[in-house]
C-alpha cells in the first residue's frame, strides 16, 4: 500500500521534510520512495506542495499519513477535518465520573434535622 508521508532531511536541530510517496512497508529512513511531491520546512514555515501530483497519487490509492493529511487540509489541497496527532492523555475517563457522582449524592442523601 502506498502512503504519502514526510521524510526528514536537513541538519541537526534544523529539520526540514520532503513530502514523498512511498510503500508503507519500507521505512522512511531507507531512502526508497516513488516520487517527491512537496517540501515542508517547519523552521521557516515554508510549505511547497505539487497539488496535481498529490491528487494523482491519491486517485491511484495512496493514503496520506495523519501529519501530511493535516498539512494538506491546512493548505486546502483536500477537504476534511484535521486529525489530532499529539499523544493522548493517560488519565482515565472513568476515574473522574464516580467522584462527581459521590459529591452530588452526598448533600441530597443527608437527612435534614
């Protein structure tokens, strides 16, 4: 399966990325990819994308990675809702609910004398 993803280039502490179409099974650091379709520099906020090539590859079945999908939506190459890529919180949702229900139940359960 083909994927559109970022491939890191640049020096230490100066990251820049190429947007490439590659096989999902091959690691990004291996250097093997089908075609370069764009460039992203996070330091200078520079983004260059070849819209025609990206749309052609997506028609052929290539799927963008979550980060590339958010970049494409931001640059209005494709429509949709951005995906939260950051790490999810380790807090459990169930732990907060019982504490709230105990607080609500306590004043109502106390008998008025």
